[in-house]
């Protein structure tokens, strides 16, 4: 961890200590077996507080959505009376809406603490993400391209991106007449160079866990079967510090409805 990241985490911890000391009533669980979520919303620099933001969390088990009040001048928000479980997270700020890529864990009779930095998408990414998110809200997955060729020797596919984008870590569904499997997209390459994303009109190479043939369709699937909170977000809400249990939505170490077939 770099010095800047350490400083952010240390600052976060000190502010939480003050919050716990001066406002313990804020952290009491609402009802037996309930938990709380409290933390800070910052701008993309991770240090500038964002006031007036509403943090939304969605229980992945029952679909219930809870909202915080507006964050104060220090960026502090709180959501109380939550059932034990994992929650998808999003932030509605004055600037726009932001989806998180993590699931936040809440335990009974405990207070989970996090810090969130909101960051707008690059211009070339924003529209592509909105295309995919809308499909995910309505269908659970979004067609983004097709297989141009497959090298069985190195088990690597050449995928043409027709629309939207493919990002490293995305859950994908490869479907054809005799092909049908799910996997996470990793080690993306364009013209031999590693990349984090491939946009419409580009060809990218990526390893496949199973054979494919030219013409197989590639879809981006809702992470862990959970549609994003906002289908037209301005950017990303990244959780960068806290004591909450965090699970990346593409993490295979926890239960997922999209296991490799």
C-alpha cells in the first residue's frame, strides 16, 4: 500500500474514532438482530468530502433497498436497521448517480464502516456502460460482441466488441449452437498489449475456459445476478477503506448463481 493510501486509511480511522466518541447514539442498531452501515462519501481524490449524497444499499437476498439521509459537510452518512447480509451499493450525489463494484457485508448488532470515493467515467466509457446496464436491468445480461476465432492451443479467443464495452473482471456468457458457459473476463489484450477494457469496434483477445467457435455470442452478465442500482450512472463508487466485509461482485470465493458449467 502506498503512502497516499495509508494516509487515507489513517485519516478515515481517526475520523471514525471521533465519530464513535461524540455520537455513539448514531450507531445503535434499530431493533434486535439489526446492523448499521456508516461512513464517508468523498470525491475521486479520496479526501474531499461530498455533502448532500444519498447512499443506497440493496439486500441481495430479498431485494429490499434502503437509503441513508443526505451526507453532511464531512461527507458522513449512515444507514440503520439493516438485516444481516450482503448489500449492493450505489451513491446518488448532486453530480449524478454512481454504482459500486463491491458487495458490503452487514452483521447483526454491529456497525460496518466504509469510505467511498465517487469517480466519473471517462467520456468514451459512460455511454457504453449505460447501454449494458439498461440491458442488465431488463434481461440480466447484455450482448456485447461475438467470437471471431478461437486458438485451441492456448485456449484464447478473439472477440469483436459490437456495442458497449468489455472490462477486465466482467462476468461473461459465451453462447452458441454447441457452446454455453460462463466465466470472468481476465487478461484482456489488444494488439498484444494488456488492457483494462475493450470498446465497441475493437477486437480483444482473452483466455476462455472452454472451447468456442466463430460466431458464438458474448454477453456481459450482471455480476452475481444482481442488476446495478442505476442503469445510467455517471461513474463508479469505489469503497477504499473500512471494516465492512467487502466482496467483489466477480469474486468466485463466495456463492454465485453463475458458476462455471
